[in-house]
C-alpha cells in the first residue's frame, strides 16, 4: 500500500497563480498568498509543488499545532527561526536581529538568554524584521501552515509581514477553512487581508469525478497495477477529497468503509498490533514527538519489575514498530522524532484511545516533558504542553500548578496562551484541595495576574470584570495591595471606555496616605493626573502631577518623577503656558533609559507640537520615539500611537496619500480600544476629505456608540469626533445637527481648551451661516466669546480667519497666508470661489476655483476637487474662457496644466497667475486678494522665476495653455 505521489490534478489555475507570485518575488517584489480549503484538500501538496520549483530561494517552514485544548505557543515562528538558524548559524542570526534579539528567547531560549535585550512580546516584529533582512540577501519562501491552529503571536507575525511585503519574500499561508468559524480569531485576520488587498487568496475545491479517476489512474500506474476501469465507487467514497483518494486507492477491490473516519484508519488497521500501539502512543503527543521524549514515555508505561523491555503493547523493539508504521505511510520520520503523515490521521488514531489509556499517556508525557526541562531550555511552548498534558490526564493538582507556572512564563511572550492558561488555572482552583499551596500563589493574586493578561490581549471588558473579582477578594489588612488593584482597574477602565476610573483612583489614594507606600501613591497620583488631563481638567491634572512628582522624588524614582513632570508640562501647555513644553523636555532628561518616562515624552511631546501646527517637529520627535520603542520592547499600542502622530503630521503637511496608506494597513488590525478609537476616527476624517464621503458616513454611524463611549473620558477624542461628525452632517445638508455636535466648545460646564476648541468653533461658524441662509436666527455671540478665549494659541489666527470668513465678516483670502493645516488653503479658495460666484464675479470665481482644484489635487483632497469642479461646471466655467463682462478676456483652465513649472506653484501663486492672465496689474491683484501691492509683486516675481519666463504675457500664455 505505498503512497505514490500523483500529478497535481485539477489545480492548473492555482499552480499558475503561485508561480506568478514566485516570479514577482524573484524580480524583487514582496507577495503574500493564502491557500484555504477543507482538511485533506491538498493545501500542503500545492505548497510542495511550488517549493519544488523555487530554485535559488531559501525555503523556510513553520507549522502551527494544536495541543488538543488550544494552539501550541510559537510553533510556527519556532519553525521559521530554526530554518534561519540552520542557514546562517546562531551567531549570525542573533547579530542580524540586532538590539532586539532578546525577543527571540521566547521561541528559542537556547539561542538567546531569556530576559535580555528586549521584551518577548516583540517577537512578531523582531522575527518579521529578521525575515526581511534575510530576504534582502536572498529570495525567501516563508511557509506558515495550519493557521487555524495559530496563536496570536503567529497571527501578528503574518499580518506584519503581509502589510510590509518585504522585497524578495513570498509569504505562503495555509489554513483549514472548515475549522475557521465566525468567532475564530483567524477570521478577522483573513477578512482584513482580503479587504486591504494585502494577499492573493486561493480557495481549493473538491475534485470532480473525472479528476478523481485521473488521480487514481496516476497512483495505480505508479504502483505497477493496472488501472481500474470502474472507479465510480472510489469517487463517491472519497467525496473528491485528494487525501481520501490516496488512502483508498490502495484498497480498491476490497470492501471500502462507509465513513470518512474509517477511511483515515485503513492504513493504521493494516499494521500489526504492536505498531498500532506505538501509533496510539505517538498520537497522544500531538502533531509530533521527540525521540527521547517518546523513549521516556514508553519506559514510563513499563510495568514495575518487567525489566528493560519497552511499553508492553509496543514490545521490546519500538524502532522496528516505527519503521513498520513509516513504511505503511502512517508515520513519517523527522530530524528529531516522529509525526503522522497527515493531521487527519493523528486525529483519527487519537480518537481510538480508550479513556484510561488516554489519561495514562498524557500523564506520562507530562512527566517526560518535565524531566526534559532539566536538559533543555525552558520555553513557553514546553511549559504550556506540560500544563496541557496534566489537564488532559485529569491530574488536577499537577494541572493547576503547571498552568500557573506556564501562565507566568507566557504573560510577556504569548498573550493568547497566557489568557487560556490563566483562565484554566482559575477554572481548576475550586476543584483542587489546598489550591493555594499547590499553586504557590493566592487566588486574588492569580486573578490580578489574569486580568493583566486579558488587558494585554485587548479583552478589556473581561479584564475589568476579573480585576474587580481580585479586588473583592483582596485582604483588608493589605491596603497597599488593594490600592494597586484599584490602580489596575482605573487603567483598564480607560482602555475599556468605562467611566469608573476616577472613583477607583480616589479610593486607591485613600488607602495609601503619604508615607505608607509612596511608590504606589505616586503611581496612583500619576493616574489621577492623566485622567484629569485627558478629560480637559488641566489645573486639577497639574496639581496631581505635582504631588506625584514630590512622592516619586521622595522614594528616589526618576522614572515616576519623569512621568509626573511630563503630565504637569502637558497640563500647563494646554492651559496656554508655553513653559510647559520645557517641562515636558525636562521629564525626558530625568527619565534616563526608562521606557515609561521616555514613552510619555515621545507621545505627549509630539502631540503638543501637533496641536500648534509644528508638523516637522512633531514628526521628528515621534519618529525618534518609534526607534526607541523598538529598542525598549514597547507595546503595540504605544508604537501605534507614535506612528499615528507621525501620520497626523503628514496630514498637517498635506502628505495625504501616504497617511491614507498607513491607516489602511494599521487601523483594521487593532482591537477595540482607545488606540483604535484615536486612529479610526482620524482615518474616517481623512477619508471624508479625500472624497470617500459615503464610506466615511457609514463608518461614523457604525462607530458612533464606541466613539461616544471613549469620548466621555477624553477631551481630544470628544473634539475630534465632534468635528468629524459635524462636517459629515454639513455634507448631508443638516447644519442644525452640525451645530449641536460642535456646541461642546461653548458649553459652560465643559472645560475650555484652545487646543481642541478652535476647529469645532470654525465648523460651528459654517453651520450658523448655513442656518442663517435658510432663514433661521442664530446668535453667534457665545461662539465669538469662546473664540476670544483661544486668542493666545499659535494656530488661533488661521482658525479665527476661517471663523470670520464662514460668517461673512472676513475675507477667505486672509486664510491663505496664515499657518495652519494644508487643507485650509484649497478649502479657503473653494469657499472664496463660491462667494465670488454668488456675487456675480465669474472671472474671479473661476480663478479661485481653478486654484482650489490645483491645491486640492496637490494634497489629495478629493472632496474639494469635486466641489470646486462641480461649481465650475454648474456655472459653465469649466474648460472655456470665463465671462467677466469684457470681450476677449481669458482665464486659466479649471484643471491645472501639467507643466513642471506650473506644478511647482503654490496655491496662492496659482491664484495670482490666474489674475495675471486676466490682465490685472499688481495693484489690482492686491486689491482683489486683500494683500499689499508689494506682496503681489513678490508673488509675480516668484511666478516668473518658477515658470522660467521673463514677461507677464508669457506667463499668461503658459497658464492659458
């Protein structure tokens, strides 16, 4: 019954898709291909077909594995890393990983000493960078199989690689589609890869009857047997699944089983009793087993006093029994042990175990793996396997102890594993007598640790509930411990959008008065300062930060002192005191190399510059923070916020296409949290202004409840959400709703903040103007008063100019030369063109609208392009001379010329050139644009220089062309 490999049948298109991907990667591109299909459909066979043609490529393979109760941590990343080490050697691999090499200890503790250089939670990033560097020197095919058994580290790794698409890397992913239900964590990943077009997807179908016959004839011919003319029974029994065809074809002419499970056991049943017994022992190990561990398990099962013989069912020569199973294609030999030829067969053989036999084998494996820890480096995967074997053996005290140890090891390195192990420990606690002694930890301490694991996995609602359980059980004679748990609750509540944080902080501070434990007190005061600052209560925040600084200084903690200074500096800055920036910078100085202090500087320091419109400074600080975050093993959330600040600087400067690409890659992969709200709202705002209005309207409706929940806690979110939703309401022609949304800026009960009030006030002015145009009386006095309170802010002049122009009490041209976000220039030009059309100045309107189109296209503001062009078309001004009331006068085309010199003109220079083309003098241009004649002359000189012409007439002709 040998298994002869048949030609790939019915997969012509799929093979060609893979070969095209391989060709693109060989040429220097990066590609990701996802192969999906049910169990046995031929995913691995298709991958093998590709890798056999990958001459010149380094092929790396990692396979996810199931422990029986969840994914084996780091199984696939471990395989990929092992391939890199085998190719380049341990020293070169560690050197290539750079300062963050310590993260590799989570999967290969024998390679790097655990705990050095970087946090293990950075494994996806570090391994992705290592693969990218490897691919830079030689093209790589990285295969990750069985993603339906993946842990979150593996999913994060493949997502990172798919987003980055490193040149020279083909990432090939496989998973069982029938095992990925609606709630499966892989489903979100696959959906987002499809939606963001980050991967090519191949869905393998079952073979048709003719294709089954063709495959069977190939297999039968390969064995020397004559093809069977009647293969209808084979096609029916195999149901078109290639693996079943392979299993059945050697048994043609016999009574074939009816069930698919029995088909899987055909080769197993053909073995002798001792070989079957060996296969059952191997099946309890999971997907594969090491030689020495198997030997230990076989010896463990030997009855006392029976001599040196092996497991009684296997007999004294297990190697011979293994050879028999390998020859029958039930098992395969690997470099380090044995595995089943197909996971389906392992599952079927495991199901043959009797309950008692199953428990004994799992207990034997747990003992063998524990003994192996004395000769092998400890890893999360090994500890997790031990805990799983004890649990499945039904030895609950050992299962509890092992789960607690594994949970502690997994907390920093494997979030999903930490959560499952921690929750299993909690589940076992009530079933184990004297559980505290067995576990070596109290129940309330375990609850607190599990809550932290849940927070790390972004399951914040569950984390909050478990933290409350920990608090309820915490001993009354440990007020410091209670205060620490209350601080946890306040932190988790902020991530969950719950408003219970301030109350938890107040209770915590009451438990740790000055002098009891000033370290914990300083930590809680920092939380109070942060909550108050985010809610806009800056004076309260500054006071709490000062108290936190004093407590941190008293206990000699530069890290806590730096965070306190940072928060005080931010609060002072947002109150209008620019000396707050110096305090933010001083916080960085005393932070030293502590990431908590540095992260606050990089995030808040860059954010402060963003609110002032200092785009380049903000981007430089945040970019420095991204580098530091990698070196310190920062969380994904911190890195996302820093990268998000860089992207906000891009938006301010007008680099919208690049910003949109970043949001498209990043936002869909972030779980619901404060980070997702920050970035998702900004993505929606940008999409609206880029012209994707329908999508933005739908997204704002879909996220409204979440945005409001988090907005209750943070003023920045409230302000941004109010602006985005108000502008969307204006686009729906609903100015009343827009004004309601923007009116928080004048709410007497809400904190005043020039940082976040100026933009809502400008939107409110537009809504007031629209309501007045519809005949409604609206008092703008409260809005003017609120605007006046912001007069000391750096960006005040630009937003005040927009405010007055919206209400018709100021000129739109006044906005053009003031510092502000890039989109205000095309917006002001478009609005001025609209005003000029209403006033009957067709030539002026055409000039302003044409300039608006050019400036909007330059940054990618599709909404303004559409609005300005629509006005030109409706007025009959698009693509023809403007009718200004004089014969023969011509203006610029609505679409800016493609000439390099014209493209180099600023929006203001394009507007001046349009007026030059109309024949206006510098004085007339100055009068039209509300600028000085000298400024107009400077603009004209710059235009002539950029266009490389010497006269105004030449410039006008070029513009007309």
